[in-house]
């Protein structure tokens, strides 16, 4: 049996510039971090006592004889891609799917990590990120960028740059004290479930042809944000003000990104003292992230009392194996 633990991510700046159609022509970059909320994927070979050959447990339970009959597209394609057979796969998570935290990509990374380990093979973080990107964007044909898979695999607070040759993951060099201050000044609230991000991303992708100027401006904000983080002489509160600016740009990319109720919730937090914030992920629902100075957090908490508050801490490790028990296995004829 193998159990993997893979973190979720929050993206601060540059979202949208990680779409291949954009970055292959103009370049792209994002600043994001993983944090201490995880998905867990347990994989073992199914004992040969049942009239089915695969058992898949997530929000549904699938029991099938043939891999091709698995309904879940990522699991079906991943098993075929990795030549996996006769498995019991269980998914569990600290936070819900379809909530703007890259949950599907974290699952894809964690699943591929478990598959390699079950075969007794080592896969480094780049291999896991690349495989998850191929699984979601090619085999499953889901629209979207490629930052989520990379963040989940590598972990940490990073700047990820994209161009026609690929991507580079560069850790943000920031003192522990300043990083803790950033973490302490961020507040996360759950607004409710969103639509599948791939559905929203389709609309965003179509709109990008007419929003090149906005995406270029969002790309430029990545440099500004990195400078704010690494330069101790700069007031860290500027990070919050820049978050507000990038949110205003992002919500203008596509009608599906924000809603009237989300705009109302955002305004409540700003009026209560938040410096800035944004909706995480593709849009339509999910988690609102705010930058709030400590002396104003109580007022913001009161203003957002109808929403679920989620405390969190940054994490640095990315996907990992938390349990490994090698198995002897032969395919049943």
C-alpha cells in the first residue's frame, strides 16, 4: 500500500498567464504558495476475492471489472497511462473539491506519485508535475493553465516562469520573519462551491484573445509582487494593495470569474478593513483570500461571519509519500 500527501495551493499573481496559448507567445509567470491543507491518495492492489477488479472511492464508489469502464476520467486515464491494474484507490482531502485551490491537480500529482511508488519506481517532482499536466490537459482534455500541477508537486512559496521552452520554479527568497508576517496577514474564507474550473477556464481561454493587454499587465505585477516580498525596505502592506489590483484585472477577463454575491462579500471585507484580496482559482465560487493587518482582522472576521474561516500555514514540501508498504503482485488472468 502507498499513501501520498499532496498540498493545495493558493495563487497570488499571474494567474491566466500560465495558459500555453498565452505564455508561448508572450511569456508567463505566477507567484503562488502551497499550504497545510492536503489531499490523500491511498493505492493498493485489490485482493482477488471479488467479482470486480478495481475499486475507486471518492465522492462516489466505483467497482468495475475493466479499467476502461471507470467513470472518473482522471483515474481512468492515469491508470491506462501508467499501465496500472486491479487497484483499490481511495481519495480523501482536508478541503472540498471545486473550490479554487487546485484540488484536481493536487489529486493528479498525488495519484501519479502513488502509482510510481507502487511499481517500486522513483519519480522526481518535475516528472510528477509533467505527468499531471499531460494527464489533465491532454488525456482528459481539460482547459486551464499549468501552474497548479507544478505547485502541488514542488511545494513552497515560488515564482514559476513559463515560456515556449517550458517552465522554471524559483523559490521566493524571503526571511522567515517576513514570510510569517505575510502568512499572519492573510485570511481565507469559503464562499461555497464553484462550478468545475475547466468549465470557467473555457470561457476565460476564449476571452484571452481580446484581453492580451490585461494579461500582460497581470504578468508585470508578478515582478512588482516579488520585489515587495524580497525587499525588507518595502512596506509588506503593498502586497495587499497589489492583490486588490490584480483581482480587479482578473475579474474583468471573463463574466464567469466573479458573481454579484462574491463582489458583495469582497466589498464587505474591504469596508471592514482588508487591504486587498482576491477569489482563488478559476472563479465562480470557492475561497476568498484577503490581506488584513492584524489590528483589523477582528472587524473583517465579524463582517464575514456568514462564511467559514479557514486558518492555514504555508508549507514547503510539495507532494510526498507518507506510507509505503511494497507489495508482491501478479496480474490475474
